[in-house]
């Protein structure tokens, strides 16, 4: 049995954290003695991990980066892992340094499109340069790297001086049984709960309300959609973020039925209730909600960022409708196109489910991660 100490920034309700919780049952069943160290205080997903058979370790050191390194070293001494694996920035830094001090192999997941031009436009340049340098220097300790998309594998490693030979692409996955295809009873139940008329078109977006998610472009497109489909309801499901106040003001100014649902654990049911899933992100590491929409068979309109193209396919093979990033006018037209042409939308939905079954089931992803962990322990690329 291989023992892995998985170090992560927190166990909050984010994409990377949720992906770990989704993989945990399969990893444990596949022979991984999984230990998880959360460096943060948010432990929302700890119970899920423990039910899956993982051991969750709470940090018992002082706050700050030095305290994080001490937490990794202390936990590694207790656990005696064959491999330390890290995910998210603070965990990457502390985990790599801790692995060096404990003399154990370390691997890293690259889950965000970090250090790109847009990132620099939104952040303090000096601080971002410092973070990038620290990331690059500590990355020298990693045996190999897991990128959650080909787009991330192409963009981020060169910014950190990482050899492409050390980077292996393994996407995120979902359990097909939790995301059944177009289940009508789910659609009826969630529309009843939300008091939505069965005949009203529903546009759904899912994700933390942050500027990079592009939800402002969706709200800007709402008037055009309403002009064609006056009873449309727009649902935004996701934890509040920096963009929440501005987005709520923008929505109120329209006088439209735009609802902020906050975090929802039943995204599968929301997707079943929606007529179109809108994914207007300006940048993404992967886009887990996209594969959920593929699985459920909810028609998709997405911005044409690299990760969307990778997940949905391009041209005639595309399982959704792609629109230019940050273009609310064309986004509105695409939403209307999907709502107008149910037959074409249904065809894309069936194509999407086939794509999900081929590429994004959790079992396939877990098998690849176990192979990745084994190779990381051996130090092979």
C-alpha cells in the first residue's frame, strides 16, 4: 500500500478541494493510504474525506508560511508518507520545502492559469513577481507535476521553468451516478422548490462570484435574452466573492428575475432544471461545472477560453456553443440560439454525455492519479 500525504491550502468548497473529496473513495479503494493536511481553518469537506476512508490532519502550528512548513514536517514525521503531494499555492510552497526537509518525494497539481497577462493586470506586480519566483524555486523539488488540463500544461510550466517532460495531464472527473442524464423528476422538483414556472426558460451559471468568472457579462446579456424570451429566469449558484456587490447592483438595475442562490450542494439538480448552462469565464484552470453540465445533458454556452475548447471540443465536434470572451452581445445571441433551437441543443447534449463518459468519469481519473502517484514515488517522468 502506498501512503500519500496530500497537502492542500484548505478544505473549503472550491474546485480543487472538491476534486480531492470526489477522488478520495476511489484512491482509498485503489490501495492508497490517503492522509490529508489542510493548512487553512476551513474544513467543510473534512467529513466527506473521512467517510471515504482518508485521514484528515488538522494544523497545530502557528499561522504564517513558516508555520505551514512546520505543519508539513510534523505531519510527515507522524505519517511517514511515501509521497507528499501538494495542491494550491501555500500548500505547494510549504509542502515542497517540508518534503525536502523530510527527504521524501514530492509532486504537485497545477490547477490554475497562474502568472498570465490577465493575472498581472489584476494583481500587485511586485507581489506577483515574488510569488512566481518562490513558486519556481520550490518547484525544483518536485518529482513531477499534474496539470488538470492541456491548456494549463502548455501555459503555466514555462512561466515557472518546469520541463514539459515532467508534466502530465489528468483532468478532473465526476461520478456518473451522481450526475444522471436528463432526469425529469430532478427538473420538476428543483423548479418546484424555486417556484419557477415549468414553462419559463432557465439560464444557470455556477461558480464563486469572482470577476474572472465573467458573470458580469451574463447579467449584461440578460436584457437581450428577455427581449426574445420574456419569462426567462437567471440563476447564479456559487459562494459570494469579490464581484458579488457589483453584480447584485447590476442585476437589480435591470429589474429582471436574476437570483443569487449562494453555495448549492445540488448542482446536479440545478443543471437538470436549467434549459441552458452559461459558462462565461475569462480564465479557468479546468471548469468542473462544464463536465457536470455534459454529464447531466444541460445545453451549454461557454466563453471560448482554451479550457472550454478542450472540454467541449471544437468545430463540428463541439458539445456546446462557444462565444468570444467578454462579449455580452454575442453571449446573449448564443443563449437565444440555444433557447430557440431545442433540437440542435438536444443533439449537442447527447454528444456531451458521450464525451463525458469517454473522458471525465471519476473512475478513469482516479486510475490515472494512482499511476501518477506511483511514478512520482519512483522518480520517473
